């Protein structure tokens, strides 16, 4: 999540004066305010210049700095990425309180949501009651942890804003999808909704039931250091994938029964391409199935008119697993792996 100054239209950025590293202008820094609880921090410039490449959380548990950039940097050199303690810079003034009191937003009230999650080896069916602190979903340091579902450490959150339940993506590496649509922030209406995070599907439903109160969870340094283990696991999986052949099998449509092995350079499917399908609902180059840099197979829509779907959800650049089905036009393809 990027830093949002409390009293400025644009996030603060260090200034440059000719060649050399950025220079911070000390004493003119705008306040940094937590988007969840509104707590403001008066961070000195010498500290603020470190925040984009550090880990920093608000006292309520909201992640203020260090999402994607810090995780990637720590993966390369963990000694350079530190956790910055913002508590000494907390602002608790009458002006801040007055500003919060004058907000037009209605007062927040506790809201409950039922969360049903299914991961590779984990499952959860729990009602949470959310009020002052966000409910975090991710791989570690979260209220809903799905360690084997390719999530970011903190992938997304559900919080209360006024009388609404709001789900927000936390700058995750694979994105957050609500009812098939990629979102940055969205209000959760009544009824059952499907949240796709990483390779996991999570059912969320606002409810009047009382549930487990959501308390803040601090993201400790150990939660980020384990990126080395993640990288090791990804390399091992990529090596194992090289020993198998990925095959695209047409199970419905004009080419039903035909099989196409996915080469290292990938397969383009459409009315034209490596796999030519006589279907008027397909674009000339409709979608591509190809391995990524880590050896995982992904399906990528190529700007088609009618879209490409993986297991009924839109596929833009999505990792696929054995048995997944791709739908394009009137055709269905299944991903299989052969020895």
C-alpha cells in the first residue's frame, strides 16, 4: 500500500537537485495518515525517505509501507529492508481530533462477515466481527492465512467504513477479484460474494451474527524473511514442472478431442495462431497459454472481444493448475500434465 499524506493532494516524494541521491527537505513534510483509522504520523524527512523500501505499520495493524517493493527487495537482500517503528511520530493533537470529528462520514458500527476459505491444505468457515481494525487475508500475519495459495504476505483486507464493509487490495502481486472483477477497493453488498485471492477462492457474506472480534495483527520481520523459503519452493516447483509436459486438451468445440502440447514459447489460440479454431466468437488471436519466468503455466487473454475465462472467472494473466478449464467462445479446453 502506498503512503498517503494527510494534507496533500499528492504523496510526498524526495526532491532532486542535479545528479546524486534524493535530498529530503526537513521540516516541510506533510503528515502521513492511516487510511483505516485516521491516525496521523509526523515523520521526519530522514525517516520518510526510508519508508518506500521498509516495512511500517500503523498501531491499528494497517500496513502503511513496504508491500510489493519491500518484499522483492528483502528477497534479494534482507539486510537492507528494516521495519520502521512509527510510534514515536504519532500525532495526537486537538487539531487532528477536530479534523476527524468534522468528517462527513457516518460513524462506524461493528459489522460481521462470514468467511469460508479453501486453500491447498487449509480451510476456514468463521464469522468475524469487524470494527476498529481490518480483517487481513494473506499468507502470513493475517486473520485468514492461506499459506499454500500463492497469496502475498498481506494480500487484501476487509474493513468497516461508516456503515459499509469495504474490501481493499493491498498492492498484491496477483491482484484481488470480487465476483470476477479485479478491484482496488469495493463495497461488499448483502448476499454471498466470491473473492479470488491468489489461487484460492474465498466466500464472503455479511451477516447479523456475532463473530470473532477482529484484533490488530502486527507484521513481524519474520513474516517477510520467509520470502527466501518461498523463492526456494518456487524454484523447486519450476524444476519439477520441467520434467512434465503440459498439454492443452479441447473438451468442447470444433476441435473436441484434439491435444496440443504447450512448448516453452507458449501456444496462441484463436481463429489464427498456433491452434486455429473455426469459431466466429473467437478473436484472431484470442488467448495464450505459456510458461512464465518461474516455470508456471499461465493463461493470458490477448485483448479478445468476448473474453477468456478460467474456471468461470476472467483470465487476464492467471496461473493455471492441472485440471483447470479455459473457456473461450463456445470452446472449452482443459490443462493436463503428462510425464
